[in-house]
């Protein structure tokens, strides 16, 4: 993905003044399937950050090891700032099923 597009999207999302504004942006920009995929990836990354094994995550979330490996590589070899951010951000409430 283009870093220019990432910056543009981040700037757009940063303009949300409340959680409700952000929710309206997400609902307007993404399909329900895209929201599910983003949240699946978020939960996977949070589990990896918490130290859960890839096999446990695969079994519990019914996700392929390939998808988990991508997240693991991002945490291991990606920008250190990303890993720090993952550790800082609170996990959103999980009213929905994984």
C-alpha cells in the first residue's frame, strides 16, 4: 500500500472528534465484510502481542497459520513504532463474536 494513501487515510480518520464520528466514518467507508476483516486482524495482532502462540490463535480464531504469520512478521520485523502502538492501544470491547 502506498504510504501516501496511508497518510491521507490517517489524516482523514484523525479528524473524527469522537468515537461516534469515527464509527460513522468506518461505517461509511467500509463494507461489513471489510470491518470484520480489520477487526479479525486487530484481534490476531493483539493476541500475538500478548504472547499467545500462532497455533493457539489459529485453533481459537479458525484462521490459517499463513495469516497469522503475516501479523507475526509485522510485529517482529516491521516498524518498532507499530509494535509499541499495539502494546499501548486498548483492546476495543468485544461484544461481537470472533
